[in-house]
C-alpha cells in the first residue's frame, strides 16, 4: 500500500478508505505507529502479516467496514497491542489462534458482527475468559437459532458438540466379494469373505507387523454365495453355501493356522440355489436357516445335533426366498423371510417350530431385512432393489413404517455399531452408498457418502482400539474404511 510514513507520535487514520484487502506488510513504512484507525471503508479481507513491523502499535480500530475474512496470522507481531476493535463488520467466525501472541491486549471489541456460534468459535469462548471485556463488547450470536441473540461471553465451550465421527478410506483389497460376515473366537474377531469369482472363502485377518489387513484363502469352493462363520466350542465352523457342487459345512479344530476340513454335506439336494444363511440359539439349541431362491428349492431351518446340522423344518417351496433374519419379538423368537414372490413373512416360534404369524404389508419385492433394537423397540431395515428402502417398527402384532429412504438399485440396508456409534448403511449399485446416523427414535440422519461399487455387505471390525468397516463389493475391490473422530472445533 502507498501509505506515506508518519511521524513517531502521530496516529494514522484511514477513513472511507476504498481498498478491499490488507496484504502482508501493508504498513512496513510506518514502524513507529501507535494508533491506527481503518473505519467506514470497503475493506473485506485482512491477510496474514498485514500489520507486520508495527511493534509499537497500541490501539487498532478496524470498524464499520466489510471485513468478512481474517487470516490466522493477520495480527502476528503486534506485541504491544492494548486495544483492538473489529466492531461492525461482517465477521461470521474468527480463525483459531488469531489472538496468539497478543500478551498485552486488555480490551477487545467485537460488537456488530453476524457471528455464527458453532464449533469454529469454540476456541474463542475459552479465550475470552482471559481478557477483561464486557459481555456486550464481545458481540452476540447471529446464528444458529439456539444461540441467536446470546452474547458470546454468556456461552460455555461445553455448549457445542464438536466431535464428529466419520469413515476414511484405509485399505483396498484386490478382489471382489459377495458377502462378509464377522465372528469372534477366543477374543479374536475375524471376517469371512465369500469370493464367488475366485471360488474361495477367505478369512480377513490383521497383520500386526504391516499394520494392514490381509485375506488368505481358507477354503476352495465352487461359486460360494455365503461363507457363514460359526464358532462352536473351541472349533470354527464355516457354512459354505454354493451355487454348484452342493453346500457344505467345514470345520477347523485348531487355532488360526490350522486347516479346514470338510465336516458335512448340507441339505442333501434340498438346497438348489442357496441365497442367504443365518444362525440363532433357541431354547438351548443351535439352529441354522438357509434361504433358497430357486423355483423348486425349499428354504430350510436346520438344527445342530452334536455332530452336524440336520433338517428341522421346511419353510415352504416355490417362493424364491432371498433372505431370512432371526430376531425376538415380544420376548419370543421370530423369523422374517423375504422373497421375490411374496411380501415378507413373519414367523413366530411355537411348539418348537416356526409358524406363520403375519406378513409385512405394502412392501412387495423386499430383497433383505435386517433388524436392530433401540429403547426396547424392534426395528427392521427393508431394502428393495426397485423401490424405496423402509424402516419399520414392531407395534405388538405387526410392523409399521416409520421412514422411507430413496434407494433404487440398493441391495443392502445394514444397521450396525461402529466405535460406539450406531449407523445404518445403504449400499447402491448405481450411485454412492450412504451412511446414516441412527437417531434416538429410530429415524435416520444422513452423515456421509461412500464410493463402494456394487456393495453387498458392511461389517464392523475392531482391532485393539481401532475401528474399521469392511465393505464387500461384487464387481470391484473390497474396501476397508477406518472409523475416526474429528474435532470440528480444532
């Protein structure tokens, strides 16, 4: 700036000064300045180092301008500043650390600015306690509505919830996977991945030395659609549901390095096109349910008999079942079966078998149902490839809709807990997948979008104090995200 030098004792007053930016070193020719007034002008931005060299400056007034942005180091070097006024500008926030180094500052005037009182100003509330200023001089909140009109001096830093959890890409595994299911055995958490194109089941494990995941093949199979892990005593069973070659139960009796061996053929021709597998303990017994999606197949509930799974109950043929979900309704075991040929059917446990209780109206072509519990209520997340996804709540005798989510092209609508936070993730074959935070009444609040091509499963994994999300992809690489907490006030 072409500012002429002033005498050591004279103030500098710039009234109705039509300049928009104070750049670095704007006052380098006036090192002895003690008072500076920049008022009633069109100044909009104060850059880093704008007052560099003004070591003797004691009073700085930048008032009645258009200032909307101040760089973090704009006031650097003002070691002798006593009085600072930024009144009547257009400041909505101030950068963290703006007043760092102003040890002599005794008065601050921030009146007349449209401050947005959110996490970005949390640092200022803490700092204001170190400067003797009146509540009015610190300015008032212009927004958001909960704080509108409140003096900044009356706010507490604890009034702001500035911790935000989010997912960040961590690792990409160079293979596709149709399904992913977690298990815990001996304090170790693992994930079994079905790889139909590679003809294998893989077991995701943490490499401590590399600080990454790896997924070696554990079972060679033929077009597996599900690799369902099941800890049983000290052994690990894996139910491998295949499109060809029948379905099998494999068993590993040793630790992670032991070999899986074929334990049992499952279904003996009863399962023609298995589509989903689930397990539950009912009345002290272990049950395995397999949904069959073929025209002539039969969805079946098996019961563990000590040495293997044996057919316990058929759920009816010819329905092209796509998914089944064990849950508890009103203190009794229940089962929800989804089908391409009818509305979802709710079974209830009675006399040692599942008997039809009701269907879920107004939602044909449901591909899958996943449940969660919240405040004593049971909810279902229903995904439909051709229609909106829906969140339903059990009302004592039937499920009722509480929310719908646009979801064409979605085949997974998964509730889960990750790092102590509860989410629902909606995968999409043609668009970005979406993550929702689970609200207090079961309503979904959108938080983030994820780039996962053709997702089929979302599984949380914990390693030490780290939390990860495994996202299987049918046509792309299997993705792993890390769950982190971001401080928005930092």
